[in-house]
C-alpha cells in the first residue's frame, strides 16, 4: 500500500500548518511535526485553518529531528529546499515517501541538507523571488507524488450540484 508522509521541521506559522493539515487529511498523508513549533496546537486559528478535517488527520509529534529519525529509521526522506539541485518532478517517489519542509523564515538547516545532498529537492521558481508559501509548496509536492501514483484510490471526477454533465 502506498503511503505519503509530510514532515514539518519546526513550523512557525499556525495558518500554514492548519492548511497543510487539511491537505494531509484530503490526501491521506500522515503529518509529522518536529518541535519546537512556533504556535500552540490548541490555537483556534490553527484549528480553523484545518476546518472540520482534524478528526481525519493522522499526526505524530517529535521533540527534535533526532527523535524523528529514531522512530522512522527506514524512512526515505526528500528534503524540499530552494537550495536543491533536483526538480520535484524528476524524483521517483516510490510507494512510500517522507517529504520534509523547513520553517517558513529560514528553511531546512544547511547542515541537514549537506548530510543528504542527493535527496534535496526543489520546486522551480523565478530566480528573483525567495520562495513559495510553505502550505503551497506542500500541496505542489504532495500532488506530484499522487500524480506519479496515478491518483490511485482518489476520486478523479466530480458531480455538479444542480446540473448534470452531458
């Protein structure tokens, strides 16, 4: 069975994490949060951003990145960074993958990236701008993985509310 994991390393902004939690719920991705967090998980704004998807969310918390690696020793991690040399569409994500993203203000630590140079991935963007919003980056990456899996198990057609498709 295929499994997608989203890992947020020290996220800072509650609204981004709330949006990401909704993306995880709707894509059946497991959310991993590595402390310290820049907000309280009881924050009403965090909950509001996730809307009514909290009960459908699979989430694990870690005190630090070492604990994440300890508890996921066989994890295949792709480190999303503006410093990566491989485009996100050029990676074969396989049947189970952990997509790790850094905090909004600084990204993943360069020391961590240097330990995994072949697993650093970037989403292409104009060279004159700093980066995409974190929650947008997670959505772009998650849906590339799902695309490679041919959206297996996902609804790919919709119905109109008041009309019918011809």
